[in-house]
């Protein structure tokens, strides 16, 4: 038989598409043609597949080999086509029967010795396979752990091409044991009780976690901005199974699932360096559009330290994901979408030398330098940040206090209670968190109480608050009210919100 | 015909000789042999009914360095194509149907030749 057909999948973003690998062996001079928009890694598959076949004891057909990957318009990338191509070749040369491979998808990269190697993105691939009605898969044994998260797809892990062939010949596909979704157990050595003092900043962080408000920490170096941000995931509610699967899928595509552990329910924490490039931030790449920091931080924290030092444009590239909760990346090969719904924490020094705080006595910066420094964070981006919090150096009293601060568990408990309140309130609405209430709804259905509104209107009248600021303060007010268990934000809540929002006259 | 040793050149010639016999047996008419111009050489030119057949013969003692067919690289194949057209032009056969065949020849332990004929390889 000279024609064969094997199915596999390729990923666009975290969506898998079925790809049919067809192999035709015809008379003629020895040659190998690969059709269907392959990228460089895929072009190299010929040499890997040839060596793997020969070193597994099979012969390479000394004829004209045409491999076609369809649909032809879909750009194919990476090395996970090695196994399906090899299997299709073996069917075409009569080593394996076509029937035994129908209904199964094959994924895997081949080593020159015929061993089957780890590939990225197996988790989202199998999730999509299930949607397509495919329930059998042969994958590299090293990918079995993540594959076992996808219930109802019988994945068989193979360590080599030879093992796969034997498997298909014997027709016995061993059922793997599915991993039960892990216990709600967290491995995180970081806890909020490590942070000395910083009452104000802790409070700001808590409110941010309740309402999903983005936050900017300003303070001199060494006062704990990074410490606080690193501990933010520990006060966010743990991820649901559904979200944990989505987050794991993105990390699987990026090939870093093992770092976090499959199905980890701790919201991710991603801290790109301030010299990071836009493609690294939002995602990019030539053929393979890889998820960027914003997508890796999906349903978790994106922390950018030294935000004013960021390359121009990088910070502003955050605006689209902040607005829509996803990133759309267009390349010549097509458009890819990744979810990117994260809580943004920016940290900045108050000035270039970092010592302009308190009385600012040791600061060596000129007044113009100070003023320009924070202006590097663009207005439109700052607009999307609800909370600006000062992080001051802890006092000697706070430092010498033997009692640790409040632990993450305690804070998280409050955050989850408050979120329950808001979730109840927004039942049937398009949004879930206070930070996302649309302005119209804020004025119509979700206004604060009478005296609080009077305060807000007074602020508007005296031009201390813009229309946009007005809405931001109301949203913050709701988060504060939720924290205290108020049914409606009162005057005190709104005053607190004004403080959290405006803690930085220096800037605007 | 059986010989213990062939030099490289002798091996090639013996292979071509063997192939021309084989093709004649199959009913092809040999028109020309080792037709050579500046660009290169065509081993055998025959006629299979109405079709001109250009034949590239490759002879090997073993497959250690690839099969005879592996030795016909894409560049060589393109050259063959060009040469074929050149021959058609100079022989006033322009417009006649033609094809290019490759024949692999192996010298076996018995001192005889094994032949594999692949038709219309381009």
C-alpha cells in the first residue's frame, strides 16, 4: 500500500486543530517532499524521521515520498509531527495496518535513535481532541502526566517509535489511570506574614485582590514592594478546576508546565524584567506565536518592577489585554488569541535615585527629574490602574515587632468572603469583579449611598475628580464596602476609596 | 562476461552494456549511446514505440554509499532534463513524446548484474 493517512493535531493559541498527515510513496527517484506550510522545525522532521526509522530497524523507502499535511492553509509548526509522519510512512510501506491507526491521534518528536520525546502543548491539544470526538491518543511517555488530566481521552504514552509500532500491531492500548484533580493543597513558601509593617500597602493589596483593581506601588528601594507583590497570589482565591485547566493549558503551550505543576490552583505570578520586549510581554514569534508574560499571568498576578524603566511601548502594549482580558497577535501566518486576564501590579521608585520619600533629604535628583520619572508611565495606562499606594520604609517600631503580621490565609479568607458578596450581587451580569462594573451601571444600579454620592459630587464640582476618576472611586468604594460587609458603599468607604485612588498627587 | 575485478570505469561501462541488452530484450530500440555535449552525457537513448526514452544508468557494487538512485541528485536530474531537450533539438525530434528513466545496476557476488528499471522518474 502506497498511500496512508494518520491524524494529529496542531495548536493555534490554545486551540487545537486536527491535521491529517497523508503519505504517498510513488515510483521515481528517491526524494522527500513535505507539503502544507511547514515551519523550519517541521522541515527538519525529514532527517529525524529517516534516522529514527532506520535506527528502529525499519527501512527508508528508496522512492519518491510525498508527505502532505492538511488542511493546507493552516500553518504547521514544531516537531510534534515527527511521530505521525513516521507512522504514516510505516503504514505506506506496509509495516503497520491502516485500520489499527484510524481514530487515534499521534503526537511526538522523534530522536535520531527512535526515542519519543517530550513536546509542548499536549494538554490543550487533548482538550481540543476531545471536543472533536477523538478519544484515543498516542503521546510521548513524558507527557503522560499532563495528558492524564484530560479525562475521557485514552492516552497511551510510548517511549519510542518501536514501542508505538508494537502497540499498534498488538492492538492493545493500555488504559492510563486518570489523575484526580489535585487536593486543594498549595506549595508556596511565601506568606504575607513575612512582611514587617506596611499596613497601608497591605490594605491596598487586599482591596485590589477583592475587586480585581490594578495597583501601583511607589516607594524607595528595599521597602518591600517586591515582597508584597510576590505574596499577592497567596491572598487571591484559589483557581477553580476549570480555570486551573485553562492556566495549565497556557503553561503547557509555553513548555513550562513542569515548573508550576499541572493543575496548580495557586494563581500564577509572573514578573517580567523591565528590559523585556513587547513580543515577550504580549506574546509573539514568527511561525509559533508563543504566549507572553501577560498570558502566563492569566488569572494571576503580572508584576512589573521598576515600571518607569521599561522600554517605551512595552508598558503600553499592556493596554489591550487590560481592556479585553485577552491578547490578539497577528502574524503573516495568521492570528492567534491567548487569554490574558491578570491583576497588574506595577512598582516604581519615587525618583531616579530612589530616595525621594519621607522628607527626601538624601535625594540627589532635581525637581524636574523627579517629575519626569513617573511620567514615563503613560497616562492611558495609569488610567487603568485604580490604586496608587505608597510603600514607606518601615519604622523601627515595626521592624522590632516580634509578632508577625497577618498571615496570607487570614487575608485570603476575607478576600474570598468579600468576593462572595460581589459574586452574589453580579449574578447574571457580564462582569464578576468590582473593577469591571461599566460606568452606566455604576450610575444606574450600583450607586453608593446618599451622603457618599454627595461627597463624590462635591469632589467633581471642585474639579478634584474627573468623570473617569469618579467611576474608579465608586468601584473602589464597592470593594471597600465588600470588605467591611456593607450592603452599599457609605461615605466612609468612598473616603477610603478617594485615598487609595489619589495617594499620589505627585503624579497627576 | 563474469569477471573478478572491474575498475570504476569498466564497472560503469559493463553496467551500461548490460542495461542496453536488457532494454533491447524488452523491445526498446537503442538510438544512441553515450551521447555527449559540453553540458554532460546521456547514457542511453532509446525508442519505446513512439516515445523517446532517455536512460541514466548507475552501477554500484553495494549500497554502502546509498543506492544507485540516491546518486541521481536533484541537480543531476535537472541536467538530464536539459540534455534530453538538447538531444531532441539536435536530432530534429522536437515535439515527440519523451520520458526519462533511471536504471540501477548492482554487481552481485556471482559476478552477474541485478537490474532495477524505474520509468518516468522526472
